[in-house]
C-alpha cells in the first residue's frame, strides 16, 4: 500500500509540474514585450553657471567653452549620461587640454595633454576638416563607442554626430589612442607635443584608464579656433545669440524627451520555440561588426609609408584577409572531403557486389560491344552502297548532258537548211500576194 501511495503521489506531482510548465510556455509564446522610444521636444531652462561652479573647474576650462559643451550635451539623445569629455584645442599642445567631467559626482576626473593632427597646426591647431586623407583634426560633438586593441594599443572608437563637421570620423578611423608624443620627455626635447594623422592622442600611461572610463556612449566635445563652427553646428547654431557678447548663465532650449512604450504582441504560431523564447540583443555583439570595419579602416589609414617602414606597424587588413581566406579554404576542403566520401562509398558498393553479378555485367558489356560493331559495319556498307549509286547517277547525268550538247548544233543546222521558201509562199503567209499581183497588172 505504501508503494502504491508513493507512486500515485509522484504521478500527481509530475502532472502538476508539467501543467505549470506548459502554462509558462504559453505565456511566453503569447506575450512579447518590446520597447519603443518616442522623442518629443521639451522646453528646459538650464542654469549653466551653477553646473560650472559645482564642478570646481574655474581656471582649468573656460566658461564659454563649457557652456557650449554642456548645452550640446543636454540636446544629444541616446547617450550614456553623467560624463562629459571636453578637448580645448584653443590651448597649445604642451598644456593640459583634455578633460573628463563626472556630472553626477560633480568633479573633474582627468586633466591631461592631448595631441592634434599634423596638418591642423604646429603648437595650436588652426585648420580643421572632416575630409578623408586631410590629416586634420575635426571639431564638434562625438559619441564614444567600443574599445579595441589596434596598431597603437588600447584604443577607443568615435562616432561623429554633425554632418560636414565630423560625420566621417568612423570612415577616417578617427579614434582615441595613446602615444609617447605627449609625454614629458618629448615636450622637454621639442617644446611641444607631437602630431597625429587625425586622432586625439593621450599619454600612453593613462590611455587604458581613461578609455575604460569614457567608453560606450559618452559625449565628447572638441572645440577650436574656428568662427564658422557655431553657424554650421547642428546643436549650437540655433543658440548662436546666446554666445554673443557675455556668456549667459541661464539658457532656455528645447531638449528631446525620451518616453518608452511597452507593446504586447501575440504571434500566430503559438507552438514555435522562437515565440516561447524572446530574443534579447547583446550590445557587445552589435559592436563586433563595427569594430572589424574600424580595424580594416584603421589598417588602410595606417598604410602610410612612414608607418609601414616602422617595425611596430601591423597590417590588420592583411591579417583579416588571411583569416577570411583560411575560412574559405576550410570550407573548400570540407566540400572536397564530402565529395571524396561519397565517391569512396560508391566504390565500396561496387566492390561489395558479388562476382557473379560482375561476370554477367562483363558479358553483357561484351555482347553490347559486339552488337554495336556489327551494326556499325552494316551501316558503313549501306552508306558505301548509297555513295556508289550516287556516283553512278552523277556519271549518267554527265553523259546525257554531253550527248545533248553534241545534238544541239545539228538541229540548228537542219533548221537553217529547211527555212528556204519561195516568194509566193512568203507573200501568201503575210497576206500580200494578191496586192502584189494587182499592182503588176
């Protein structure tokens, strides 16, 4: 009795668990949650001066530059808020001009040197461009993307947010990386920092620490001596009157407001496994393809003669190409292996046939060959006979034509001899005989 009771209790528990599992699956299949962002403008009044004073950056960052950076930062949607990075290219390269501000903690986290591009200027950059192969620095607002290990070590990709100002940053492989051209020893030797091909270059010792702090959607603002930038800027052109004269402390602007909507959808196929398990996108996986593209572009960007001659140059484009070729060769070898396997299996099947079948097949093949040879001989004889008949007919026709040619002149001669008639006959045939006689009388 105890055993039967235990068995019945186990059956009841398993049935309950199975029913609960099916209910959970049906819930997962019938409801999928998706989020949508609805960006609407919202008027906001900002006290920029109070934010500036709370950061204790007076004497480090000019208020007019911070005002432009902060007003643009507020307008940028889909950012990772709380951190603002500013590069002040109005200062010379031997001074600190790269700043990382933590707006939540209200403090300046990093302040260090940064190099600019070689075609923008010697000590202070004066010319800026977004054109490929211009080797000039770009201004404006950027978003930081993912980090990677490139030709210059630990680096950070950038996305330009303003058309005709910095939108080609990714295609130009403009990234933040480290180098010794901003170290103290370099500046003591030359008096100013070295220059890059377009990338902001940080001290090598601080690069990894700073990149890890500002990566993944932080706002970067680069400012320089360019009067046309404010007029062309997507985020600052509407606020041009604010920057005229003395900088204003309190500013009213339209800030994009992000609202999320939860939408439930009921798929048609309820029993499909894809509906029961909603897919969740991993942000790290999204960046893989972009990172590979940037590595390729960086390799093309770094294929300058001065870099190719150096020992530290690594041709990432060639490495990726080799990887792709290796994958293609592996696939090709797999197809060859499968083809060889199928051929081997066919050969094995042929070998496994009994001897009697093989003998019969051989005899049938011999008979077929003999029959084909006999048929071929008969066809050859018939064709030769037909050709002989054709030749005989041709000869006969030639003989007839020659005989006709010989007979034709004889007929003409006979006709000529028989065509002599008397004058009276000719006159009668023409109806003139009577008239002629009457005339003679």
